[in-house]
C-alpha cells in the first residue's frame, strides 16, 4: 500500500536542522530577515521577525516539490529523488562531522555521497529553484523541478578537485548558525548587494570558496587548488579548467582536519552565512543570529588574515595523476584536471609560475597564521609532522623556503 502524498516539503531537511540544536534543545531562535506585512481590521502590521520554532516549522514550503501534470499531482521528487540522497547524505555528514583522517571513514563512498547531497541541497532550496527558473528562463514550476534533476551534480567536479579543510568551533562560545542556504559560496570581491536574489557568485571563479556547515561545531571549507597556489589571483577571474560533469580524482589522504577556529573567525563565517541567506536564519542561541554586532571587520576584509585558507604547507604539489584499470584505458589528468587531449595539458609556463607562487604563498600564510591552530592531514610517511617542523623552522628563522 502506497503512503499518502506529502505536501509539507522541507528544503532544509529536519535531520540536518537538528544538528544545529544543543543537546536536549528542541527549538531554534528563527529570524525572518524580511517579515511580511499583514493587515488586521484595516491596520497594517509587520509579522514577528523573531520566532521560537522547532525543525518541523522551519525552512519548509508547502508543495515545493510537487509535480503537477494536468489534474494529477505527485511527490515522487520528494520521496524518491531527495529521499535516497538524504538517506545516504545523512550518513556521510555524520562521518565528516567527526573526521579524523582516513581511519575515521568506513569507505570512500562517504565522500561520494557527501558531494551528491551537497549538490542536491544547492538546488532544492527556494533560492536554488528560483535560480534554475531564471537561468533557464522557465515559467512552469513542474518544468523547473524536472530540469533541476537534469543539472544535478553541476558542482561536484570542481568540489572534488578542491582542497578540503574541515574546521571546528569547539573552543568558541559562538557556534555555527543555519540558514535557508545550508551551504554558501563566498568570494570577498562579490558583494551581497551586487547580487540580488536569486543571483549568486559562481563556483567557477578562482576566489570562490564553498562553506558547508556540518553541525554546531563542524564546518567544511573547500578552496580551489589554483587559489592555494596563488592567493593573489584575481578572485573574480575564471579558475583554470572550470568545468562540470567530468572525471575528477580526489585523494582522501589530503583532506585537512583538526583546526580550531577562534570566536571572531566563527563570527566571520556566520556573517557570511547571514549576508547570503535569502530570508531565514536560525540558531541555538538568539545572540548568534547577529554576528554583525561583534565581528571584527566588514565583508571586503573578512579573509585578510587568510583564515579561510587550508594549511598551505600540507597541500602536495602534484603535477599529474594516472589511474589504471584492467579493462579500459587509464585516466590521465594534470593538476588542473586537464586530459592529454586538452591544449593546455601540463602547461609548463603555468607549472613554473605555480611552483614559485606556491612557496611565496606558504611563507605569507605562515606569517599571517602564526600562533593560530593549524590543520592536519593523515600522517603517512610523517608528511604532517614534517610540514609542521619546516614551517616552525621558517618562522623561527632557522630555515628558508625555496
């Protein structure tokens, strides 16, 4: 017997919302950034901007994923498409919320399931669907939902190629907030006022970071490899070989973890999240809803100390990856994901430029982040501790980086 059709559709899953409540807590402080105007007995009122609601009442819209064909309607997108992705995504989010290296994972499928969940979450929000509708010039909601499924996985290639840094807020009294855009693109040169709803800065730009909160205390930051090699790149320029729906290779051994953020750094992330929210923001404590009251700086200077960068001393300088199989030709990719058929494959000029700016960026990063918590990677061949020692020796004037 089939279950009844659902009509209450959460664009931020309730299981995900609960990750941002404290133990024993059941309700958020839920902030409406643009409260509606209502009329009562001919008198105009603004609805309450701050509510105290639980996950059932937050981040949802009736029939958001309902398909309508003639007189028939269906919730199959909600149950079958998002249902399967959520089930696997929930497990993957749990894994990466306690990430401590490869040994903390049950298998590589967790990485695959996480990027799929993230990409689905990108488009399932009201902003995401409105962006699809506007970008593809659609007027029909059912058509928008169908095409949303077709462009699914638009961002997964570049996410897989990026440098992953899983940071923590365990030492900060302020924790991460949750918004109606559970993950956020941030580029310090793309100002919120210049991107009216539903526009957003593109992932294809060199300076764009992906910020995805995993829970109250855990957050994933993805940075383009090209930006880590040359932080002085023009942030609004296209990153080399920006593309979608193509092969990419990810070394889970290179995922960084263990860095503890200071409170002002958490506040800066929360400010980014609030500025890029479409309408709703929620937090376990009311004070966390207003990071602008206590944050140390404004949008243009949020990352002047490079706190959003991963540990630049622990990113291997790879030039080429080759993967082989018994029954098909090997996959060959250069550091920027280009195949041998690409006209810029293993571009020597870019390689030499990256080699120089890589050392310049390491030195500068060490100076800006001196005395702060640093990220780690799996310590196979003692790579983690060796990188820490070289950086400490450099800062102490005992060694010079080439």
